[in-house]
């Protein structure tokens, strides 16, 4: 955030994204009948505008968040990221093949990217610059408690139910887990923003300050409108980008498309939150960094899973959430490592390096799997 100033990109990209989505809608018949040699142009253009709109979301959410103040300010971007992910997930489910693992791969990818890749990078960069960094142990504990419960309930428990075949939940079980997820996330928000707000405030961030005044009311209102336009543009363009991405991966000979698609989608929607968290870690505001990083992954499970479950029940399409043995081991390793990393209230370079090693293993196994996933 730079004093609440709105850049040209923050204005141009939402407008271009919405305009391009309108053009695609109006020229649907012409696009479908395009020559194969140039048929790749619309998805590529849509992808470029989608990325621009994602960055515009970051800027507008920062301005609105700056006006609101912490920890609610970080929550604004977290909710925006979740809205984008649900929109893209809906596109994957409605336009992809009848594969029940799409939602599972996206949720699992979000956990691995945030808890290992993003957290590891933040701890590594912050450790190099500041040596040891401090965080609020009670705040980190709250994040991890909710993350562990939601992860096990949604990604591990389905492997041990007997009412359905494979790693699926029955409709009753899916509805029950979804309600629990929403209640748990709502309770966490109450703790974060009302009851124990002090657990999530960063003393270093408050002491540092940045000499930047809060945005004006006009800037905040403009950014609120820009935020809505950016989110809508991303949602509409995802309908063009996701099917093309899946087709492109199949054309290159990739057999397991969903894990890679899920990882790419998660990386894209988490990019604004990631940049925010990295900047906070570099200025020694580690708690603010973790608020964004861990908040995004908790919201991903707590809100995305119920949204996907609702789409599944509405469309009568099966959803498989249970992870295979390899990914279950990676998830449990990630959760245990996170507990150890944040339990002492201090982190350093080594802590970040260990998380990055686990993340590198996850990326390697995407392309060189040890076993075939379900």
C-alpha cells in the first residue's frame, strides 16, 4: 500500500477484464468456430487480463484494508482470495470433465503452497534480514488448531467412511462437514476480530509505522467499487482460461491434469496474498505476514469446501475429497512441521528452509509422482 494511491493498473485491468468478458459473451458463436491456428488467442488474452485483475484486487483490497485497520484489513484480502478461488472452482467443475477430484486438488494445493512455499519463503527472507523474528504464539496456535481440524475432517476422514465407495462422503456427511467448516471458520473470525483481537496484532508493525496516511473516503469508496469489478472480471474470465489450461496440459501429454491445474489455480489466486505476506515479513512484521498467509488457507478450507459441496449437491456431481496415501503423508508432515515451527514464538532461517524443502518435494511429486493418485 502506498498511501492509499490507486495506480493506472488498478483502474485499467478491471475495466479491460469486464470489457473482454463482454466481448467473449457477444462473440461466442464466432469464437467457437475460429480456425484452430488462432483459437489459442482468446484464452491467452483472457489469461493476461485475469492476472492483471488479480493484481488489481490486491491493490484495492489493500486500500480498503488500510482504511479499516488490522486485523480486519488483512481479512478483506483473505475473503477476496476465497471468492476468486470459489469462482474458478465453479468454472473447473462446470467446464471440466466429470472428474470428482478437482476440488480436492485445489484445496490440497492451497495448503501446500501456503504452509510450505509461502510460509517458508517469508521465514527465510525475514530470517536473513532480521535474524530471529517474533510472532504471537496464541495467534499462530489459533490458526493451526482450525487448520488441522478442517484439513483432517475434509481431506483425511473421507478415506475412512464406509457409507460410500472410495474416498467420498455421502450427501449427509458432506453437508455435515460443510456446516462444521462454516461454524468453525465463523468462530475463528469472532476470536480474531472481537474476542481475542490482540492475539493477531503485530507489535513490530505498529512500532514501525510507515508514515503513510490512511486513504480518504473517496479513495476507499473507489477501491471498494474497483474491488468488486476486479473480482467479477476474474470470475468471468476464468470460464475461458481454465478449460484452455486443462486442454493445454493434456496436449503436452500430462496424464494427471487435476493436480497440476489445482496447483496453478491456487498459486494464481494466492499471489496477491503472497506478495502482501512477503512484504510484511521483510519489514519484520511476521504476525501480519502470517495473518495473511495462514488466514488465506484457513478461509480456503472453511469457505471453499462448503461452497463446492453446495455446487455438488445442486448439480448432483460427485466430489472426492479424500487424499491418496502419498498426499496424506505430505499433509500430515506439513501440519506437524507447522506446529513445531510456530510453537516457540520465534523463527529463523532454518525454519523457513525446512518448509521450502517440503514444498520442493511437493512440486517434484507433481511431475514425477511416486504412485498414481486416486
